[in-house]
C-alpha cells in the first residue's frame, strides 16, 4: 500500500485481480476497455499509483457492475457480477464459460 493510501484500495485491487482471473483479462485488455494504457493499469494494480473514482467507475461498468460493488467483499461481487458478461469476456479469449455463481437455494 502506498503512503497515505486507504486500506480499502488494497481490497479493490484484490477484487479487480479476482475478476480478471475469471475473465482472463490482461492489463492490455482492461486498459483498452477503460481507455487507459496497460502500463497505467499495472501501476494502479501494483499500488504505484492510486485508482481514481472515475477510473474505478469505468472498470465496474466494463464488467456490468455498479461502482459500489468494487468496495464490497469478493462474495458480494461474485453475486452481483453478471454471468453473461464473464462468459462474453472469456469467449473473446477462446475460453469456455465458467459457472461461478452458487446455486440458488430452494425454498422450503
């Protein structure tokens, strides 16, 4: 964590890493999607510089999420993350769909 940086940004970076591990997106892919250089995405993700709220909003929108989702926990993000969007991003990489959502509980 960079000096003067809030610990929540480490959690945001972890969520971004988790989602990109599902989608197999690289810094190049994410940068292209949010109009940012891959090097700058890398600096943001390695704590060398801070994500801005606007940048995080573009990241969230890219995945079909609301900005607030990036400030929650991984379980909540996985609940909110659209399965179709992950499937679409994986298909662009030639990867099979990944079913990451837990089954819905059956009402008693």
